[in-house]
């Protein structure tokens, strides 16, 4: 469980810190940029599976609908929302609003599984959201910035909710790999007609490499490993670390100033994570021996 918590925390930090990096692609074609990013991530994940002597598990017919929906909302949709939201809001604000995702997961994930929401997970998520509210005081938005940030929250939640069943059946690395390849194919096909293709600038190339190799291949595998071990509701509180990492990255890049209340918000987020992760895991199921699971020592 400590390894799963560490994996989920690291995945959240990576994704949160990558929000300003996504802003480096503001002028790059959206869909083809995502195609490149996810192709890189899929190749790395496939290479990792083969290097371990494993094989890529092929999804069953019933799994493809969930995988495609996950790609449309939790990957392509999520990144589109993040990118466009930053045109109307500061990067730290976008990352901060993402902190509402834990409460969505704590309430919805158990209900989808036919269970009552766990008190610890809900309380922890609520504390995380409160911390995020304090943390977001340093961010600004205008026009549709808030609406786009809220859509980003819903897309982020779908990335976990739609994956729970297929991760249990196929394993985290296999789900992450197939999602990357599906997203690369869909983004490339649509992008050929909308936005087109062009060679990235040096700055854009760095952004694509960071997003493809770190924020996709590494973070995806780590996150689905945590979800498989902890359950979506408890792992969800770790998403609260995204705004903390996003704010830290924005301050480091000079995109936003550090406010006096930021440490208070970050402390509340950490406290909420501790509360939400305490107690027994209510939806933990042992992974099948036939599927290759991600190794946190060499990762999403």
C-alpha cells in the first residue's frame, strides 16, 4: 500500500507540474500534437512491457467501448480543456480547480461499484477541496476560464472512473498502452483535417517530449497501479497534489506569484490525503496473475 500511495502521489505531482508545460503548445495544432504525445507514450509503455518479457494483453470486445470513451474524455478532451482554459486563466488556477476531482471520485466511484461512499475517503476529499480553495486564491480567470476549468475536472474524473473495470481485467500498463495508441490514432486522423501537421519548434518539441515520456508513459502507469491497489475513491484524494505541483511549477516558471496563503492550502491538501488514505481499502481486488502489472520502480 505504501508503494501504491507513493505511485499515485508521484503521478499526480507529474500531471500537476505539467500544466504549464502544456501551455508551451498553445500555438501547435491541438489534435496532431496529442497524436505525437500519445504515440511517444505508447511506444515507451510497449517497450517497457516487452523488455520485462511480458506481452501486451489484447482487450476483449466489451473493453473497447470503455477505452474509447476514456480516450475521448479523459485524454484528448482533458488536454483540450487544459490548453484552452489557459487562454482565459492562469496555469496555477487551472491546476487548482482540478483539486475538486477527489470529491467527485470519492462519491461517484463507490456508487458505480454498488457500495456506499467511504466516510474516510469523502472527509479526506472534502479537506483536500478546502485546501485547493485556499490555494486557488492566487489564481485569476476571465471569460470562460472557470467553465473550461470545470470541464477539465470532469474529464480528469472520467480518466479514472472509466478505467476501473478495464484496469482490473487487463492491468494498468496494458490499459495505458492501448489508450495511448487509440488516442494517437484518433488524434492523428482528426488532426489531418483539423489543424493539420507541421514540424514543432524547439520549444514545442521539448514540450511534446516531456508530455509524452513523463506525463504520459510514466504518470499513466503509476496512476493505474495506484487505482488498482487503493481503489478509485481513495486514490482520488491524491489528485489534490496536482494543484500544489501546478502552483509550484507556475511560480518556478515565473507564470504566477506565490501568495501568503499558499502554504496553508498545501498543508490542508496534505492533511486531506492522510485522512482519505487511512483505514481499510474497500474495493481492493488482487490482480490476475495472467496480466502484466506496472512496476513502480520503472514506470504512467
